[in-house]
């Protein structure tokens, strides 16, 4: 009898603990829906802002990439000369 009551208590606690998970999932789904809706409603504005940021920084990123390639090539040439 004691074993059965312990088992029922454990099952009851596990059952009650799992109730909160569904509520959390529903809240997460609702938040995702709202975020998607906001993004779709403001998509054109956001894309314009991102393009402006990219345009402002593209020269800096291009120069950084070019310098990196130059440094790598110089190292490769030095390694070839040393061989």
C-alpha cells in the first residue's frame, strides 16, 4: 500500500510539473508569430537600413580583406624563397 501511494505521488508531481512546459511553448510560439509579423511589416525599412550600413562599411571591409590577402601572399613568397 505504501509503495502504491508513493508511486501515485510521484506520478502526480511529474504530471503537474509537465503542465508548465506546454504554457511556455505556447508563449514562445506567440512571441515568434509576433516577431515574424513585425519583421514582415517593416521588412522594406529594415532592408534599407541594412543596405545603408553595408554601403557605409564596404570600403573598410574590402580594404581589410585585401590587406589580409596581401599579408598571406607575402608570407607564402617568403616561405618559397627560404626553400
